C-alpha cells in the first residue's frame, strides 16, 4: 500500500463525526433493560430513590449520545431525552404484554424469568421497542444501531420504523425480517424465517408503504414470505409454513403450501 492510500483513509477519518462506538450505544440500551428487568442482571437498587437516580443517570447518558451524534440538529437534546424517558413506563407496560404472550403461547416457556433472561425473541422485541420510541422522536442513526445490535445477537431483523402492537410473540425467531413500513396488530405470533418484505427494492419507493399489514390475532408459520405494501393479512388468519403471498387475504383465512413429497421404499434383496 502506498502513501496515497493512507492519505485517503486519513482524510476520510478527519471528515467523520466522532460518533460513539455501536457497542457503547447498545450498552446504554442494555443497562436500561436491566433496570426495567432486574432478571437480566444481579444488580438491585437499594431503594426507589436509588432506582430513580439510576434512571436519571441513563437519561443523562442519552443526552450525551444525542449530542455526540447531533441527533436533532439545533434542538434541545435534554428535552428530547426527557420525551423518550417519559415514554418508558408505557414501553415497560407493552413489553410486559409481550412476556405474557410468550409465556402463555409457548409450551416450553416455564416462567416469565426464563423468557426475560433467555429468549432471543424477547431480546429482539425489547430492543425494537426502545428503538421505535427513538425513531418516533425522529432521532437518526441510534434506532438502527440498536435494532442491528439485536439482529446480530438473535438473527431477528426488525426495522425500528415498523409498527408493532401489543402481545407480540416471536417463537425461535432466527431469520425473521420485518421491514420498515410493516404494520403488525395485537396478539400476533411469528415463527422463524418469516419475511414481511417489499415487492421492490427500488430506491424511489423510499418513504412509501412497501411492506405488509398484519392484523390482530394472526399466526405466521416458519418460512412464510409476505410481500407488498398493499398486502393485508386479515385478522384471526393462519399463514402456513413456506407460503409465498403477494395478495391480501380476508379475516379468518387459512393459507398453506401443499408440497409434493414422495417416499419410495427400496426393495431389500434376500
């Protein structure tokens, strides 16, 4: 490598903002989840006042992250951070509905503690819910860093812009993709490998409804692919494994893929 190469890289680095490492940003979210769910750590505040102090510290850390990333230009980063933390009680309430959905919907789930501590689906949902709140406050970059951290940990890819209702249950989860403009209702259950995607990845479609709408009380089994912003999965429907859908289906539908599998028994010579 010649001197020009080093100069090019150096010039690029000089022009970049000093954004904190992704690990630091993800660590902030992880600490917030540990305060909400001490099941995820061995730290227990000594009193409600101590817990309040811990939340205030994380709010101050969020202000620092906002300032480091110039999260909202000339806006007051302290105001934005407070607006986020004002939403935390409701985020906590919704996450508790997700825990209930997992405990009640998974025969293998023995307790809420197990779900909170061990389930990748809950981890991905929790990071998504924090990221979505930041996204709704029009905070750039940080929401995507949070959901991509969860993606790297769990294999579950949820865009922070997606709208997801309460009692959301991801079972197993690896390979799930939920696109930016997806809309998911309440009491929805997704299995591994489900894709809620766009029919086209044309850049001109940015800021348009490109991903499906899934109404309340829908189950989508493993490997199903549902595409398109006009595609609506009606409430109380079941979408079977490996189904490919680009059209809407009415409420109370059952859609399944019929594979042709043939078993041929070999003759054993005597």
